[in-house]
C-alpha cells in the first residue's frame, strides 16, 4: 500500500536477520523435525473426488527438495512446460478448469500442491517449525527441483495466483534463464524490497504497528486480515471452527467472488499518506480484508454464508467442488498454509533478509497481470490494477481485467482466462 513502509527495517535488523538465517539453517541440519506423511490421505477418495475435467490427472513426484509433490498434470510430457502455482487458501485443484485448454494448445501443464498445502508431504506441520523451509528462496527451490524432476530445464510460462505470485515473481527474478514468461493472477508481481539507506527503508510513511493502532480506533474496531492469518490465534481458530470445513469454503469463496454484493462497482483505494487515512480508506473494503477485531475468520465467514438457493444454483463452484477443498483441508490442516503468511511478515527477519539480496532487480521476462474486475484484492494496489507495470518491469505486456470475476478468475471465468494465457504464450 502506498505510503506504508514495507519492510519496517533498519541496517542493524538486516544484519541480525542475515545472521539468524545462517544460525537457523545449521540448527535445522542438526535436528530432526516432525514431518507429515501420506497417512491423513490414505482413506480419502482420489484427488479431486471425480470432479477433475477430462485429461487432468493427479500424480505424486518424490524427492523434490525434500518433498513428495502432489500435482495435477495435463497434456503430454515433453511438450513445452507451463507451471501453475496456487495461492491461499487454494490447491493445485484451483487450476483444474484452465488446464485442458492450455494442454490442447500444445503444452504440458503442471500444477503442484505447494509446500504446506494439500497432499504434498515432507514439511514440518508444527506451528514452531523451522522457518527456513518456508522462506521465499526455498519455495522457489521447490519449483526448480520439480521442473528438474520432470526432465525440464526451461518453463515457457510460470503463473502465480494470489500468494503463488511471490514464488513465481522470485522465480523469474532469480532464474530468468529457466522461467521464460510470467503471469500473475489476482496479485501483482512481487518487486524486491529496497535496501535500507540512511538507517531505514526508502519510502517513509507509516509502520504496520501505526496502522494497526488506527484500525483499533475504528468503530467497530478492526484489524488487517494478513495480521490475523499470521497469528497463532488463526491456527487455533481453524482447528476448532464452529461450521464444517465445506461451509467455511463456501462462504469464503462467495465473499471474495464476483457475485458478492460488496464487491460490485469497485473503485481503487486512494493514496494513503498517513496511517489514519489508510485505516479509514481500507475500511471501505468488506470485513474479510479489514476484520472486526473481536472475530476470527471462521466467525467472520458465518455472517456471510450465502443462501441455500444460491448454493444450489452456483455453477462456477458446485457443492461437489466446494467439498474437495473442505475434505483436503480437513486432512492436511491449516498450519502449513498459514506459515506462508507468518513467514512473510516484517517481524520474520530471515525471509526479508534473503529478499533484500535482490534489491534493485527488475522483472526482465515478458510479464502481465490478470485480475477479476470485482476483486478488492487487485483494487488494493495503489491507483488500481491498471497501474501495475509502471515500476519493476522491463517487458510488461499489460493488465487484463476479467468481468464477472472476483479473486478466483481461473475458477469463475476459466474459458476467458485460459484463452488469455494461450494468447500471451503465442504473442510473446
């Protein structure tokens, strides 16, 4: 957000973070960790519960940077590779609807359950897990190792939705020789943070703590959803929610989808030079983004459960598809998925320290951005989604807005999105 200092970081903190990163890595090598196994999934139906489109197949790939990767694939292995990375709280399953069209265009398409999610195993599921496994660079190494395990040295296009854009962005920054094109969906590409000059990061503005203090003053008091998802409270809430897991996903997908009333007629957030202005401006968004301070996410979603009539007639997210998410998250738990929020926050110095290694780097491969027109997430970007590409890119090809889509355009409007992706591949 414009005006907010990210990261909130001094030179001393940078050096301390880099030292901590090395120390934690050595500790990891010396000690055992609690690793998940396939046991939670052994009694489940096949991945996708028979809702996968024709030609989309699940597959396990062992020995991938310490993981056994569960992934979906479509097309013939050996053709040019397209790699699709999901966001939060999603799965490889989130890409099922666009994979057949990309495969029909002549590509081999792969979508993994990323580290911490779904049926991919080999990560520590405890809340106090070694954080280095969930740093950005190791998550990129997961993708490099998967590409290699599949027999490839190049990826014609890497795609990242939501949190997946962080991995996809750093993949093209670090290995532009391997990842030849970038598409981000619902979240603009992650540009590396600036090194701290003169003791603080460039940009000035307000801190996350100052913004949180202003959120607390609103009526009713609020808090940022990312701060919530990064907390131990969120982990506990998701283990003990009052509704079923499927009902949670139904309400969650609805509130962030293109049909939700509060997502209509969006206007981008205005510039917010002070924390007080930022709190007031952010309060325009639905309560998912700026939550009531006394409610966790399950309680927030209870208030927005759609009607039975809506559920029965929802064509883009049927009950059978909703139940896949409910089933998979019940089996895997949420802790691994929440690590991806927890370890991206400014308080986690090692993750920021490694990203600062790439300070000043630009995205130098052909890149573009897809966003749902009814997505508040894309409209949180300063000046809106159409402003993406002004900084940090050298070959930005434009922004494509998808009407009648919120935060899930690849599931809400898959025909449009897959056609756009194939067009981007052919045009570049």
